[in-house]
């Protein structure tokens, strides 16, 4: 199966020319698309104008220069007691540091940016009302790069009477728990608390991806039962690659869930070598495709990633034929990263499910977000 041909992208390595990269960045800035969902566009455009390389060190330095400038503004606003200005400045410092580590911290310069992005994110959301809580639970299920904790953020809605329903949310290979926060404001606006966590193999997750990595979520469900949140109304939303884990948890943890959403994730076909070769130069990916994907397994190359992928198949694991909680599957019909026909496969197995394919590529275009939010809120209510 041939790779998708994209002008300015090496079909073998997936690397872009700087001209092609700038076009990609300008287009995503104009649309405020990932990774620029909540960034100061006026401050970001000059960075793209001056960008000379998308290699890790040059890339990280370009974006961190602006991030540090916003951090200085936040400190000044704090000294002056301008809380709203301080919050916005910390948020932009986080946003630019996030882009500096994008898509993943496979280089020390990007790792340093990632460390700063977490610090500045926490400074920003500590000023929200209610403030976001960071929770770290010791776990015996760890071991990835020495990690021994499950780390997540808890964001509560305002003025909810009685036990609060909750949605556990995570992203994929390059969009992590910090990035999922701004995307879920409408859930909190409708009375649903949100928990933000990293999927296996990325961010602060304590385990690598693998056939049993869903065990990482069990301590989170246990924590919810001990908290003031409503353990009888728990939903999950996995976005992009993370949608895979939503489908798995919908089956393996169905007794602890009210509803689950797989928003753009694979199930079986996505993880076959033929599809992975086809998606190697997907036009939706900017850089670092091979190592960024491989690191979820603790590997380093695209070939190592391809070799490991088949073990994730929910069909081969026998998971799809098990009962599941109410499950919504959505994606863009022309997704180049994950095979959208995996949705059809899921509908052919196990319990009945709800599905919707939208126009566009990865994760879809149009009213995808409102569709997901409305379905989930209805399930949790």
C-alpha cells in the first residue's frame, strides 16, 4: 500500500521542507487548529515568519523565546495585582512552551520545553475559578522511565448541587492532558467535572502502551469513588490515538462507566503494517512522525513502532466481542492517520454502538465537538 503523496514531504522519512512547514503552520494558525487552538496568533505569526528549521533545537528555541517573554509579563502582572492579565500571560507562556515541545519531547531541548509547559499551565489554571487540582496517586502499575505515580488534573464546574458527574479526558500521541483542558470548557459549563490524564506512553503516564496498559486507569476510578464526584456517572473521552483506549475501557471497565467516546482512534485496521506504511507521510503531521509514535511503546524508530502496533488490535485480543458500556465512535471520513473504517468493524462486533462519520480528515470537521459533548452530557444526565 503506497504512502500518501504530499508535496514538500519526503515519502520515506515524512520530513517536510521548511517552505512546506511554513505553509502548514500558517494554515493551522489561520484556522486556530491544533497545535494552535488557544494561542495568541499575533504573537505566533512572527515566529513562523522567522523560523529557519523545524529540527528540534531550533524549533524549541524559537517558540521558547516568546514563551519566556509571556512568563515575564505574568510575573509583572502578579506584582501589580492584575490577576486576569497574569492568568492570560501564564496561559500564553504555556501555549508557546507546548508548541516548543510539539509534537513530543524526543530531544533534550523539547523536554526542557515540556517541563516548562507543565509548570506554566499549572500557574495559569491555579487562577481559574474553581482552581484546577493536580492529583498524583502512587501506583504499583508504573515503571515507565522510573515513573511510579498516576498524575491527573481535576477541573470542577461552578455551582453544581449534589454529586457531580465527571468525564475523564485524554488526547493522543502529541496532545496531552494540558491540551485537553481548553477543549472541555463546554462540559464544565454544563455541570460536568473533567479529569485530564495522559494516555499510556506519553506525558506523565506511568506505563507504556501495550496489551494490558488499560490497568493505568483503575487507580483513577478508585480515586473517583473516594472523592466528592459521582462514581455512578463517569464518562470517558479519548481523542485522536487516545480514542483507542476509550474503546478498550468501554469493554474492560464497563461496570465503572456510564458512557465512552472514541474520537478519532483506531481499533484494528489502523494497527496493521499496511495502514501504518500508508500513514507514514500523512499530511496532517508536521514532524517527528516515526519517533513520536514509537515512543508510546518505549521504542525509537518507525519500524519498531510498526512491529509493535498489531498487539493493540482489539479484534485480535477478543475485546470487541465482549459487552460494553454505551459507546460513541466518531471520526473524519478521510482520516489519514487512523483508519476510519475501523468504526464499521466495531459495529460488527459485541453490543450495539453509536457512530458518526464527519466530513474531513483526522477527527473530522464541522459540528464534531458539539455532537460529542451533547451525546456525553445526555448519557451522564
